[in-house]
C-alpha cells in the first residue's frame, strides 16, 4: 500500500533513530507524521538495514530521496541503477520520490557529491532528457531538488529558479524546494533568496527541505557549507515562513545527517515547521 | 560541452589541481570554492572506507589511514552509487603499499573486515535445517551438495587475523601481544541480523571452501582430511548447523 506523504513536518530516518521507530508496537501513536530515507542506502540484497525499513514502512509514510541518479550527467542515466531503484520502490511503495538538480557521474565514475550544473540551453536539454528517462523507467513523477552551490559557471544564462521552471514545463516533474539550499546558494554565489522563492513555480512544489549549515572561512573565502549538522538558522526559518505563506502547507522535512542529536531535537524542529504551517492556514 | 565541463570537474575534485575547471567558474575566492567540492568528494569517500575498515584504521592510526583512503578514492573511485559496495579493492592497495611492509597481516585483516560487511548486506535465506542431513541416507550423503548461505564468507590467512581483529575492537584499551606465527581461518555467518566471526580449523576451512566450489560432501570431507588428519566431519557439520553456514 502506498501511504501518501501528508502536508505535515517529518524527519529524515537516520541511524540509530530508525531502530526506535522500527520497534514501536503496532497501534501506538506515530512519532512523526512521515519519514524520508536515502534510496541508495537500501540498494543492498538483505540484512538488518532492509529489515528496519520493512518495519518502519509498515506504519509510516515513506519518501525515497535519491543521491546517486545523477540527473545532470551529459552521458545520460545508468539503466542498471534505474532498474535497482524501480525494484526498491516497488517494495517500499514510497509516497514521494525525489532527486537533485545536480550531477555526480562522469565516465561511469560516481563522485559521491551533488555537483553543480551550468544553467544553459544545452544543459536544460540534457536534464529534460534524463528526467523524462527516469520518470518513464520508474513509472512515476519525481521531484527535483535545488542543490546547495558553492560556485557559478560563466556559461550560465538563466537564474536557477527559471531553469527549474523550464524543467517542470518540459518534463512534468515536480520540485523539492530546499529552503536552506536556496539561502546557502544565494549567499555563496550572489543573488536574492526572496526573489528566488518568488520565481519558483509554486504549483510544482511537492515537498520542502529544511536543514542547518555551517560557516567556513571569512572575508573573500567565507562560504556557507550545507552540512546538515545543526539547527535550521533564523534566516531560513523566515524564508520558510514566507514560502508557506505563499504556497500553503507542504510536506516539510527536517534533514540532519552529521552530529546527529537525540530524536527529540529533530522533532522540536519539525514542530516549529508545523506551527508555521498552522499559522499560515 | 557539458561533458567537457564534467570531465574537468572530475579531474579537479579527484586530483589536487583546479586545472581547466577554473576557466569555467565565477566565484569570490575561486580556489577555496573548488576546494569545498574536492574536500567533500575525497573526504566523504574516505569516510566510507574508514567506516568499512575500522580495525585496519585503528592499527595504522587515523592520519595514515586517512591519507591512504584519499589516495584509494582518487585512484579507485566508485563505479556504483550504493556505497555499501565500495571498498572491495582497498585490501589489495594495502598489500601493495610499500610503507606497510612491516605489517604483512594488514591486508588479510582488511579482507576479514570486508567479508564482514558483505555478510551484513547479503540476501536473506533460510538456514539449513538438521532434517535435510538426517533424512539423507548414509549412501547419498557423499554426493549431497550443500549450498553456502548468501551471508556466509570464508577468510583464510597465514596470520592470526581473528585474534588481531578481536584485540582491536573499540572496547579493548590495551592491545596485548599477539603471536604472529599462528595461521587463522574465519567463517563468517549472519543469524538474526548479526554477523558472527568463528575461528575454525584448517580442515574445516578446506571443507567450506570445497562446498563453496560446488563439491559434494564426500569430496569436500576428503579435502578437509587431506588438510587436517584430525578433522571430524560430524562435529564440524553440527557447528555449521548452529551457525547457519549453509542454506536450505
């Protein structure tokens, strides 16, 4: 059964919190309205990781967030990887499936990072082809997430929000709007986060991500790094409030990957997002 | 055009020089910005290797391990995005590393760690039940072909890899002296989600290796006896049934 992802605030399912959720007795209240997992972490043949996800998906709506498809690869997508993802999704039956506006594969080598793309016509054509290929192979719509960026390319001819709008129009994909990434990218590469959020096609946004970043260096070398290692900052909360005011409630996820605190800290962040959604209603 | 940019990016983040990538990029503090990506790519792959080989890392120390892992990442980047499968070739790098020639056992310890990870992520399957052996007539036992459970691994070494692995667990503060002249064989199995490492005799290791190659039980037992005249098939099979070495 597919459990739809509600317009509420969930958390990323990380170890060891996954064990706590997996062991909850049937019939007890849910700890969080929904959870998100990284698809590539579950492409193993068996073992405890899959067993934990099997238990969690019995009770919780699950969203599958990919980090390895490399939608921006000039060489196209890896058909074998798409097949493995299809196999996983047929089992998990996720309420949402998402990937990134980035690339990580060239020459068949996987670089394990969400690398930036130039926003050109040439690149838009590659993305449109790859997103359509993915949606066909997976038999469903995917949401495409804006990345955090540390640099821009001279070749770029349009702002990221306009580039995303074009992909939505060309492929029918949805968007995963990461508000922290918008803030980090705008600070790092110049640009107004407020303008960006106004230009994003509102109807296409199927999910929102919130996370914390760290600040590295100073002066010319000052750069915000999207570490997912801390609380969502005040500037990002303010942007989120503005986005929700415009879009209404959307499935919102608290992402925290490094220096993972007690689950209660994540649930407090999610509760803050839930309050903002309630106040906007 | 995009393909060329991506090749330049790959060269810059797997290597140490920005190269032609710098011509494509606008950013204040340009070199520092490319370095953010380089650090993430090399650092995150190094962390994947460190997580897969904790004992190896403890033996050589964090700094040396980190340098090795980065070199491995640059020379052998992953070909698959599921990183649980990344690092299979790392023990071979250790075997070839000149600076490690005083630790000749290290590559086999790393192979044991890799086998442990493979066992952890292997497919589920029902373990062999005693009934299969009991119901097979004594004449048919010789020809019986047992199958290894998908989570079973065998690691054989001329070094005491099991002992080295044990004394380098996080809870052991003072590592005792280990007699390096002892050869050890380890059978790894997974029961109820936990990987178990079991030290076993040379005869039993020969038995498991023969079964893995598809030999019938009679021929496999003969190979075990050739390795170890004291090999006792009945007691070895009893241990394997308890451990879940074979599948139904």
